[in-house]
C-alpha cells in the first residue's frame, strides 16, 4: 500500500542518508480510554477475516486513527490513500496509507504533515522501512511548502504490532518498545502525545 520501493530498512537508511538510533520514545504514557463506538467497531472486526493490509487497515487501523482524529479535529486532519510526490528521482513519491496534517478539516491536504502510519501486514521491518521513507517525504514536503517541522513521527503497523519512530535532523529513532492492539488505551495515549507535541 504505497512506496513499495522501500522495503529494506538498511537500504532505506543508506538511500536517505539517515543515522539510526534506538531508545524509549515514550517513557511516560497517559492512557486514553477508547469510546464505546471504537470498542464495538473492533469487536466486529474480530468476527471478520483480517487476511491482508486492506482488511486490517479498513477494519482496525482506520477506526483507531479516526477516533484520534475526531478528538483533535480542530487542529489536525487525518488522510488516507493520498498520492504525494516530492522528489521522484529519490523515489519520494507514491500513495500513503495514513497520515495526519496539522490543520482543521479540509478536503485538500496542506502542510505540515506531522505523523505517518504505514501498514505492512506480514513484515515489521518492511513496514519500518516504508514508514521511514514516508517520514522523510513529510520533512521534504513541509520544507517545500514553507512550513518546515523540526521532526515528524511515524508508526509502522503489522498485524497487531505497532512500532513508533521519530525522524529529526538526519536521524531516525526507533522506539525500543513494540505496542499491541490489546494495549488500546496506551496506543491512543501515544497518538495523543504525538499530536500534542506539535501544538504551542
């Protein structure tokens, strides 16, 4: 689902000239209780086959992100399936899974993009590579639009595993922790933390 040229994390680091570090990105997480709607939606998803990226994205990931988006709808908008091209020569182009842009609801996405979510059903390393490229795209896109950001966050999702990343100043940081769907309040809390970090 987008950016298929970036599947190998080591090669992605080399191609984008990034240094990698691992650390705990969120030492303190304030859990956020899911709504009854989200719990019911995910309960329905469990009763249906989740056999590929599309089904997982539609039935599980999108509802979770939509709940976050509604909470922050005065400040951020969630987009999915948008085609972005910032530098075709570097393969920084293609269809994105999900991302948040820092502006209230608009039909046309505008800068700055602050958080990407990349979905790869089978391989976490591939999802991390794709997400890293998405984040570099966001940094470049924001600069091109005159709205640079000092950093962007990302999340690589595969199955029930969620891996968070942060890109700043040529360095990509991978959270040493993996998070899981059964930790839903913690996942929601992380996304709240991430989006709040871009607010004054």
